[in-house]
C-alpha cells in the first residue's frame, strides 16, 4: 500500500468504551463507528490491502476532493474479487470505476437518530441490502460507517431493557391497584361504620324534635293553668335561661339535623368514590357522581371558587363508576389547583391588575349526536361532560406535554393523573377525552361517553 495513501487514513474504529448506559432514547452517537474515507482515485487493490489489515471494517466511504460521493461495502468488493477474472479486471481499476459497477442504494442517517429508529429503517430495506453498513452523518458534517450487526445487537439489548421496564411498570401498577383496592375496601368499611351512628342520629332527631316540642307545650300549659308559680320553679327557669332555651332548642335541633344530613352525604360520596368496580359496567347517574366529587373537594374551594352547573337530561350511562369517579376527581383537582394558583398570583399583583376575576368552574352535561364516518352506519349518540374554567390557560409547551403523555407509545416513566384519565376513558369506556386551552381565557376538558 502506498505511503501517501495510508497517511490519509483516519483511525478506522472509534470506540466509546464498554460502560455505555444505553436506554430507549439512545442515539447513534453512543455507538462505535468506523471512519475510513478514501479518494475515488485510489485503486481497489489499495483498499483491499487495507480491508485485509482491518477485518472488522465494514466498507469504504468514497470522497472526491473531500466531498462525500458514496460507499462501497466489504461484501461488494469481495464479490468483484471472486468473479472470474475479477482480480485482473477490477482490482487494478480506480474506485471510481468500481463504484460505477457496485453502486447500490445506501441508508444515510444523522448521528442524532435513535438506535431503535435506525433499526426500523434498516429492516425496511430490500433483502439484498440488509447486510450493508449504514452511513452516519455527524453534526460536524463528517461521514462514518456503522456495522448493521452492531445496530442489531444493541437494539435487541435495548428492547430487552424496554421489556424489563414494561414488566416492572406492570408489576408496580398491579401492586398499586391492589393497594388502592385494599384502601377502597378499608375506606368503605370505615364509611359504613360512620354511617351507622349517623343513621341513629338521623333516625332519632325527628323524635327528639317532636318530644322537645311536646315538653314545651306541657310547660306552657302549666304556666297557663298555674298563674302563681312557686319561687323555686322561677329560680330554676332563670338559672337555665328558659326563655332563651325555648327559642334556641328548635334551632339547635335543626342544626344537628343539617349536620347529620351533610355528614351522611359526605360519607356516601366517599363510599361512591372508593367503589370497587366489577367485571362489567353498570348504569350510573352521572350527575350524582359529579355532585359527590364536588362535595369531596368542597373544602379545597375555600369559598373562593364558584361552581356553576348546567345539567341536561341524561339517561343512566353504563360505565365503571369507581374509575369514572377517579377521572372526575383528577380533572376537577387539576382545575381547582390552577384556579387557586391564579388567585394567589392575582392577589400578589393586585396593584398592577386593578381587577380581580372571581374563579369560576362551569360543568355542562348533555346528550349529543355525531355523524358516523360510514354513510351506511347510524349516527352515534354520546354523553358529553364539559368542565371549563376561566383561569390563565396553559402554554403551548404544557399542552404539548399533556398531549404526548396521552400517547400509548410514550417512553417516559411519568404516568400523570390526566394520562391515566385518558386511558380510563378511551380504553376502559371506549370514549374520548380532549382538552383545549387559551391564554387568559381558560381551559376546557371534554369527556365523551358512548350512549348504549
């Protein structure tokens, strides 16, 4: 091999070491690549000598005056050598002549391309090209060769990591589901224990109220029939403040009744929220579900957020009540957090804004019809649940992140409450979940459930 030829060769193998931490998003920059560029004026014999010296080199990158021309693989060059009279006809020819006969389509990718994507592109090639090396263009504009076998091995390793991550996630999800099921049973049992004494209070408060009224009537009759009351009785009336007691007793009993009624509704809402779904969906009153969730988050509203309901006429909807309650809780909690944060910012910048907008949530329900994509199919009917606020809205970046989390192919480990809600609505109920947000106008979530 000529001395001037060998002096133009860069080190053909760029090793990154064996401690690479490859993941699902790893790119070609993390793989070892070959750097072997030669001018097309050199002969095939010179290249063959160099390939013999470096048996792992998959091919040659051809350049003309430093400009990239193409690539000839080791396999293509060997095909010329083993042909009848191949050594006499081709080996002494320049690479330009050889490339004119051996030119094949090449797979050219950037070094920022992920390993898995490169693997998919490689497998889409025709069968006779599957063993051809891949040409990688670096950010600096240089061209390198990547052995397709290296990509195959690494991609299978990454897929093994992916499968392991999916398995661990599924195991964690199973543990979480079991924990939530046990917690639901525990809360349901505690709620049942609370409802028992509340039932005693609720059932007896009516009798206590009637008894107290009867006793007051009796005392009033004594006062009418016995005009001269003994001093001892008058002293007792003064000590117990009988006049105030007579007026306040009915109000106290009414307050106890209201508190017992509110506690009963709260515990019932808690039971509904922790409802453990069965194998098949059951008909559910959506308005009752929404009201129960609002009752549970009422303490977070702090009297600052106004909730307005526009309920339509809805039939019972077949769904998994426990999961649907979780979706409503996730969305309403997200909306309440946003509005409370906006309220705090408005208070901090009160002098600048001069106006404070009262936080408001509008909940709308109605039955809608949508035209079917197939002209022969009947129009579909859906139940719409719209939850809209008048907050500051979401940025485009945040909306993009939420939309990406809805994708089932997402590779990040974040399983947000909105992403979980999307899966519950779309997968478990065959419905649709969408949102729309505009800066300084607000955010709107829409849930569509099929009406069977």
